[in-house]
C-alpha cells in the first residue's frame, strides 16, 4: 500500500534490502528448529525490514512478531483436534530487530484442553510471551449465538489507505481499505498482506490474520501521534477467538478509550469474509510526545 508518513522514524536506506535479496517474508530462519527430549522447540530467526515497527526504526512491529510466535505454536507438537481459543501476548521489553530466539513448550498438556507457551528472546532478554489456550471442538451450530454485526464488504470501501500516516517496513507491507463510518477513535478497515511469515514456509490463514491484528491500535488513533501530541504503545494483545477464521483479509471494527490517568484501551472485533470471529483488547500506556527530540 502507499503509506503517507508524518513524523514516525523511517528505515535508513542501508537497511532496506535490494529487490534480489528481499525474501518477501517477515523472518528468515538461521538454522533448523530443534525439539529436545521434553518436547521443547527452539527456533532461531532473523527479522527482515518487513517486520520493522512504526515507532522506531530499530524495533519490530508487534503485529509481525505476534504472527511469528503463532507460527511457532502451530509448528509445535500439540494434541490433534484442538484449536486456538485464546491468545494472550505480553510485551516485556523492546522488540529489537535482528537475530531472535523463540522457545515453545506445552505447559498444560491434555486431551481436550492444552496451554502452550511461546517466548521470544532478543539481545539476550525475554521480550515477549504468548500463552495459547487450545480447546477441543464439537458441533454447536444448532445453538450458536453471534451478536457481533458483520463489517460491510470491501466493495463498499471509501479509500485505499487504511493506515494513513504511519511509517516503517511492516506498515509498508500491508494493503488495506477504509469503510464508511471510519474516523478518529473508531476504526473500520480491511487489511491484508502478501508477505509470508517465515521465508520458504507456508503461512496458514490463522497466522496471516493474527499477524495483522495488532495493527488495530493504529488504524484510527483517538490522539494525534506526532511531536507535541501523544504516543500510545500497547503493552499486551489479548485475542479471544469464538470461531476459526479463514482467508487472507482481516476486517477490524474497533474503538479507542482514553482514560483520565494515562491508561487507555483499544477494543476491536475481528472479521473474515464469513463474518466476525474474535474480540481483541490492547492495553495502552499514554505518554505525551515532546515537541523536540525523539521518543
């Protein structure tokens, strides 16, 4: 998509890959994953420019790295017949770009319920954790109750720049459209990407859609994100999935709550082409952005 930047830091030209070297993926593997005798899977990868964040050029975007951990959970050995019911991410430190280690393990095994943990290490520190509840499925279609209203289709889009104003390699990897009713603090967009999660590996529909979800915090900011305004990074990402999604396009219908004491909340309903499938919450830390100097 065409991204119109305001004041966010852009990647220096030297960090942008030449076309022939561009893997068209968010990450590349540095070695084959290793699973030990206890079933703990360890992966080593390197981020590409496509994973670059919007706040600072040397950081990854949370959306890209959340997709990486979901990709690792899917590759981890789990009980057959279970699906993801909840994903809980907590950001523990700076999501530095570069070489990364991901360690994934089952911490609560079971036949009908499992809890899997995936932990990201960057520069020798634990910087992100994911805990995924995997639940058994059964046919409850006869009693299903789905109160969330579906988003309008993409054919009703008003514009083709769903993340106007944000910079960074991750945002540049997206395509998106804006729907009627979209405005500051109230987002209504469809997003997609053609990047794979890991170079040379297939990306499932679930991983692709999860890798777009954290963008919810930037689709319709309630506060101006610029010097003299505010920055509002999220410290977590909570996704509750009441249906397994499909497809490559993610619809987001969200709203931003700005609290009176420096804490905010972005609340979003996720959609695929079949309708709504999940609720998302992101806790925000609200900070004034100095007119002079960086973040």
